[in-house]
C-alpha cells in the first residue's frame, strides 16, 4: 500500500472486543489506527487527548460504551455522547461508522441497553456527516459468557430472556471486521442504516446447550429468571442498579415481542461465525 492509499482511522473503545477486531483488520490492511480507550491513554473524559486523536483522521468508528458501575447509566451515555459530538463537529471526519443496535429504529423511544446508541444515531444525523453508517448489530454472543461460570458450577444457565423466541446473535469479531470494511470501502456505497444479524437466530435454551457441550456440560438446563431475580443477581455480582434495570428493560422488550430487526435475514446481514463455531472456540477449562 502506498502512502497515498494509507489512511488514518480513530477507533473508540479500541480495547474492547469489537474495537480490537476492527483495529487489527485495519492495521493488517496497512492503515493507521488511533485508539481511544482509557487503557490506551486516550479517555473520553480527556477533551485534549480526544481532540488530538480525531485531528486529521479519514474516518472514525464510534461507540457508546457501557459503564457497568454507573449510578446513572443513561446519564453517563449522554455525557460521552456530548463529548463525541463536540469533537466530531470540530474535526469533521469524512466517514463515521456508529455501533448501534437492532432496536434503534424506535429512536428516542428506545429503552434498555440500546438507548445510548439510538440517541447517538439521532445526534449524528444532525451533523450531516458526508458518509455515515449506523451499524445495527444483533445480540452479542459474548454476552452469553456472563453466565458461563454459574453454568459450569451448577449445570444451569439462567437469564431473564425467554427460551421460546429466537434472536439474531453476532460475534464481536465479525462486527469488528464489518466496521473495517465499512471504513475502507471505496467508493462509499451506504446505505446509512445497515443491520448485522450475525451467524444465526438462536433461542436461549439452544445457546445454553451449545455452550454446555463446549465446556463439558452436555445436560445443561436453561432457566428463565423472573425480572426481580435477574435484577437482584446482577446487583449482587457488582453491576449498578441502573445497568441492571437497563438489561431488564432489554429482556422485557424481547420477551414481549417488540420488533428488533427491520430486515429479513440475508447474505448482506449474515456473518460467518455461527454460535456453534463460537462455542467450539471457547478456551474455558472443562470441569
């Protein structure tokens, strides 16, 4: 790649699963990555460092991180969004890819853990960014790992999500790969809103069984917790009440049949990592 072809991209949440995958793909292509993450020395709460990271970049990957300990989760998301909008308004990168969620089409009425990203979509639309993509991803397979320890210890995988409805599940590495593709495609093709359904649609009891087989627990049972039990368990595990409430709102949205995706599954919104493949690559020790 010539110097003329080599571009510079800022990756927010660069030490997270999606950010790491996007950064690795971009660097493998020969591009330069400027990471934004506390562990990389560039915090959302450091305006000067954030401004320097965005200076002169060709494109940016934007995400609103979850603060699991925040006493006001959505307030913290709004605070981060304001800082990002400020720096984007000043530095004006040509292309921006936002990590959003499948329920973001509800806009300001979005509840639960997707609310921050949904509101960020509205903010970015107002900036009139020339090349903008809202990448609305499905349920992350990595979320399932939060129940692994209990599953190995008890043979039960518990969550507040219904086992009777299938949901689109996606691996973070596939999302990161798609982010890199969207940042670098030439010419830019859009559209502005793109859904990413991942490797398949799975019910929670199916997911639990796959994870069980991968970790030496072939007879795992799935238990749907009621909302009060689930909330109490999350708080006991160290999550803030505000974050726990957001997860419960997300589960309620799913369980009550709220429409998550607008598109039917297609080759464009399907990615390579199935849940079977994801489970098979787990490196957790077997009991």
